[in-house]
């Protein structure tokens, strides 16, 4: 029987890629009698030790030391097992760093970050499949392409997927959680606790038409408790396969943002039409375009009549305020699988629940990532991202976050690699001085398999 693209895929990887604005891209689901994932299993640990130098270019504005040297230790593991119709995969990454400065709080600080992922998917029969995934952790500065620090210390180099190897960049199938849409744009380098749970049910209506219902919950607890948030999301998606390489569809998403330490909340609705093109077995383009509406209810200050103000002894009163905002939304992604690596581009505009400085607003984002062994001894991993959040609730400000990083590995002997990395970060917040940082470092990395170390 024919293959069909599912708008959400077997799992919630599309939602994890952007919790606030689900992507239209998805893997194909084989609906034949012999459908399922071929049997395979694997286990891969890794370790990395680095010495890093971080310099605040704008130290005269921030009042911090211009440059600091600090050590960093990181490591992780991933494991996966696939059966004929089921897959189970998980990963862990952690790091510990001793540092201080503009993005690390006051004085010398030992910080730790721990992130884990878990994925389960199953093809129940020729028409039904289910999936569930979990992302969670306690990190310093969030987790993802736009987080304050990457897993090896370099901006942007954060991923829940396993490092690359002989089976490709991501043999476990866990997916790339670095663009999770929840804590991938943290501007403040403070402790962030988060949990992103999601699940879906997929139904093949006909050989060409598929429907997916999905739901998710994202809980975030930040150092600044007033910016903690509980996010809830549900969606329905239809996908229609035009031919072996093209799919069209549409989706509707309902979201609810709640802030535990504040009165009120936000409800959002989004709808879009989507298209997916499988240009080749290793090259995929997807996109969507639509619109979204946000409704909010909060307590705010309202000025009162001067005569009444003189009588009451104040110039303003608290009032429950309601507002509505409408914006266009879009998403685009390009993925190119390479021998033992990959290259990806993505851009999106949609609602976002906040980044630790601003509450809910409209986020414009772009990211690019490249990872592969260049030959048998040299590997390259690079990532860059841009995020702009325009606050629509509470503080009506704008934040911008631009950063990028690169890691080059040279295999010395066996599974031991020499690594060199560099990165830069730019932050801009309304009414605040800009922040710019540059980073460079070197170290050693170990990963079994006898190939260059890449993410």
C-alpha cells in the first residue's frame, strides 16, 4: 500500500520542535501490512572536558569583568530499541561549569544542567498509531538553540539527540529538541526547571487522507517566579497526500498560557494551511501559513479622574483588563540528510508564552544547524539562531537574541578527540544596554565508535 505523510508524525516531534506553533513537517508513516520500524538497537555514551574563555564585549556597560576563563565538564548517553511496530528511545545530557560574570550571577558559581528525553511510538494496526514524548530538565539558562549556554559551553550547541556516528546524526530517532519553543530562548542565565509532555493519536482515514489529534503540557519554573508558566496545547491536523512526494493539509491549535503567580491568563487559537515536499529520500521542505488570535485577562493599573484621585489619595486603581491580538503566522523548514550528518534550516512566526523577561507575545525565529564528519578524522558541528519576541501582555517590550557556535573535532587515537570551539551572543532588551559576548575554548571529547565527535 501507499505511504502517507502525517502532519504530526508518529510522535509529537513536530510539536516539540515548536510547542507554540506546531510545524507542518513530519515523517512518513508506512501503512502497509509489513509497516513498522526495522529491528535495531543501540547505546551511545559520550564525555567532554573543556577550558573556555568568555569575554563580555560591553563590559563597560554591564560593570562586569571583561573576560573570564573557566572549566566545563559535560557528558551524556542515548539508547534506543526498535521492533517491527514499536520504538523506544531516550537520551540524557548534562554539564557542570564553574564561572561568573554578566550571564552567571554574582561571584564565582558552580552551575549544573541536566536534560533528558524519552520517546515511544507504536503502530497499532494499518490505520491507527500512537506516540508520546517527554522532555525535561533542570538547566542553567534554558535548553536549546537560543539558550544562554550550550551543553559544551558554546551558544547554540544544545540537543537532546545523540552525537553523530556511523549510523547517522540521529540513529535513535529521538529528534531534535533544541527548538522546543518553551525554554529555547531564555535570556537570563538562571536556574530553569521545565517539563514538556506530549502525546498523539493518528488515524489513516483513507490511503491518502490522515488525521492526527494531539495534546501537550509544558511547565516552566524560573528563578524569577513571576515568570513561571503552565502551558497547555491541543491540536487537530489533516494531511492529504497528492502523490509520493507531496502532501497538503491544515491544522488548528488551541493554547492556554497560565502564570501561577499572576491573576488571569491567555488563550490562543491558530489555524494554517500547510504543504510538505519530499524532494528526495534525504531532502524535505515544509511550510505553513495562517493566522492566530490571542485573548488575555490580567489585572492592570488604570488612571482615575483627578478629583476622585484627590479624594482617594491615589492616581490609579487596579482593574481587570481584557485584550485581543491577531497576527499572521508562518513556518518553513528545510532538512537535508547527509552521510553521517545533516543540515537544517527553519523559520517561524507565532505565539510564544515568554522567555523569562517578557510574558506572552509574538515570536519571530530563525535557526540553522550543520553537523557531519568531514573525513575520517575531522568533524564539524555548527548552529546559529535569531529570536525576536514582541511582548503583547504585561510588559510591551521587545527582546532580541542572536547567537551562534561552532565545534571542530580532530580524532587523535581510537575514540579520543581534540576539540576546539568558538561562539558569540548578542542580546537586546527594550530600554536596556545591549549585551555582546564572544567565547573560545578547547578540550577533549570521547565517544565510542572511532569517528570524529559531532552532535
